RNA sequence: GGUACCGUGGCCGAGAGGUUAGGCAGAGCUCUGCAAAAGCUUGUACAGCGGUUCGAAUCCGUUCGGUACCUCCA
C-alpha cells in the first residue's frame, strides 16, 4: 500500500506525511469568525479538513483536531478606524456581543452538523484565551521582536526578516510589501509598514475590551491561533489548515510570532484549500455575492433555482480537488444531486446483495477490474486527498453492482473475497472517509409499514392486470413526493423526494 | 503596480510527455403493461502562436483571457 503524501504550501510540493509523534496527529484549522452567518465559501475548508481528519483516523492515527472560534473581533479595516467587528455589528442589531457570538456559533454548529462534519476535539474561543495571548505577546516583547506604542503592540517584521524567512509561506518578498502604495491609517504608530498588531488599544466605543499590561484593548487577529494551537497541540505540531486567502497575512504572521515565542517553526505541513467562486468571482462579503448556508439549504436566494441538500453540497465539494477553485452554479449542483443519488442507490443495492460464497471468480477479468478499482482508491487518497478520483472509481463500479442487482451479472462472477472488498470499499470511502450520508434520512417504522401495505396492494393490482389501479397508486404516491419503482422480478422500491 | 495561479468536450470537473478519468446533459439500443430506474453503445476536449521531443493537452517561450493575494476574508 502506498503512503500518504500531502501538498505542503510551505514548500510548495507534495511531501510524505510523517507525524511528530508516531501514531498521533495534531491538526489545527482556522475556524470561523462568528460575527455573521456562514456562507457557501465557509463550507469548503470545513468539509475538506473534515475529510483530512476522517482519513487520518482511517489510517489509524489518533487525531487531535483543534478548530477555533474567532469571537473576539478584530479591527474592521486598518484603512479606517480600528474597531471591533463583533462589537460594531452588535450595536446595529441591538444585541450583546456575546449574544451575537452565541447565535452565530450555534448556527455554525448546526450547519456543520448538517454537513456531517465530525466535531473537532477542541474548539477554543479567542475570548477564552486572552490570558494566553497576552503572555505570548509579553514573551515576544521580552525577546525584542515587538514594541509598544500608545497602548498597542506591534510585531517587528523587519527585525524578524533579518534572520528568518519571512514571506516564504505566501511567496512574498518583504521589500515588495514595503513598497505597497496603499496608504493605511494608523501606520504612523508602526515602525514599519509591514509590522502587524499583536495588541490594539481599544477606542472608548469599543465594546469588547480587556485589561493588559499595555492598557485596555483587544488582541490582534493573528495571535489567537498561535496561542491556542501551541496550548493544545504543542509548540510544534503536524498540520495547519485553512483557506488560501489566509496564507497572507494571517498564517505568515502566525509563523513569525510562534517562531520567536517558541524558538521553532510551529507547523510541519501547511494545507490550504482553494476558494469557491460564483460566476468566476470569489464568494465574499466585499463582492456582494454571498449565499448563506441557510439560504442554500432552503433555496431561498435569487440565484438559487432550488434548495440544495447539505450532502449534495458536500458531494459537489468532494468532486473537485481541494486545491482547485470550485465554481458554483445551479447546473453543477443539480448534476451533483443526481450523481450522488445514483451512487448512493448503487451502494444501497450493494448492501442488499447476497454475497457469493465461492473462492473462485466466475469472471476473472471482472474480478480483477474490481480489485484494481478498489485498490486504486487508497492510492488516490494518499495522493494529496484526491477525492474526485476516488469517486470516479466508485462510479465505475456502480454499473457492476446495478447489473448484479438486476441479475444481468451473477454475484458469483466475482469471488467471495472480492465481493467483501467491494462492499467494504463503498462503506469506507463513502461513509467513513468522505462522510456522505443518504439524502433521505431513515424513515420511521410506521411509514415503512404503510408503504409495505401500499406496495402489496399495487402488486396485487398488477397481478390481475389492473393497470388502472396500479398506475393510480403510483401517481398518487408521486404527487405526495414518493417515487415508486418497479424492480425486475416484480419487486418494488421507493424513494422519498 | 508587485506576486502567484488558472484557461480541458454543451456544462461541471480529474489527470498530466504516448493508453476511455468521472459526473450531468444529448443520441441510439435493450429490458418493461406503461413509467421511472437500470444495462449496453455513442462523444474528432485540452485558449492562440512558436519551440523541445520519435511523440505535448501535459515541458519551455510567448500572446490573449481570467482569478486570487498584496487590506477584513474560508
């Protein structure tokens, strides 16, 4: 079996994954800022890294998955007044900041749940780690890489860059950063344009504020991840994930802070997912093209032609590689919906098949083909999580399964062992690793009993060639959203729309 | 302006120096009381122009187009 290789943004190449502590993996992913509702763009990293988490566990690693909640709120835009993002919105909505934070955190959890994302092992909040952040800042000041001005503390990037590889992660050259023509406010406080805030003095109207050695203020955005990741995963840990847009300045700053504070680079493997675009443009507030997750699930948005099930979105995300941009469209999602249904029905059919008992395959070529397709899935996952290819292979197997179900191919065409490999592959890849679920949740027993009765009645009608009655049953069910299908051999199955 | 990345058949989307990705849609056939599924068959794709090579969609150069980051951002 092949070994896991992941693309490390830091070195810009695929590298063999080797954990720091054998058998264990420390995984940190930048979580959401809970000052507003999550949108489609947010779905991508959390689904992507859910699969990373699931896959590592599948490989037998014990994973500590830490994903933060940014609830402290940092400055809106440096070009304007430094203001607390969370605090500002709260005033508009006449809510307490923590009330707002609570609301959007709950909504985020609800959405993650709908996406069938496994909960992180630890979900630390920025407001819950002010002390850790302050002490880390103190440490950086003590080491001479940060300075205080008027109650704010800035990281001295130039000094850091003199002896460290600043900009390597994001492929940036410090001189270029210094040349940026952008005129930013509050720059006069900084010694250098490239410096970033570790702690900001709070303006009087700033709601979220904490006491610190430098006066009342709030932490800079980047410091929270450094403080919390080192607290829970150690000063050096295995994987840090997040969206590509966080590479600079967020992750670059994290590296600089942590390197000074802890004397070593914080992360072995940096993983970044690409953006979701809509009509070719990144989805984001500033582009005014945001589709919230609640809108996506309900279909309540001018762009949306219909509601999309969370699993359809998850599947759609998994059909592309996480490092490629993914363009949203109704057409694409609708195609995914049909595809997922088809694949899932094949999976259900597979579960219903009677396993062959023979050691020998009736059709050696087919048997070999299945074994190869299944074996390749592991290689695809190991090749930087290529879920798209895994799905393609499973799709290749769907006709085989459907043919077995329809009796076109006997199950004895393949050996008992191959059948078991096949069954296992569908379960492991679809459910365990990709975290997919049936579009329709398990029906309740009473409905099932009623359906059994209806099916029985329709069978009887068909047996006496009373097609008027049998069609009526099917049509009425259809208008109630239940699709009845006649299977080969007189059996019937149904799906709920 | 700086720095990256991308441009694949009607649409989405993998791949990557020589062999069908896959999905959706379309066409034909089979099965079926009908329907829906399902099965089989089918598709002269890799932005343009040069170059390297026995061979390039895949490497190099260049042109055009697009995107992202440089500022909060998943």
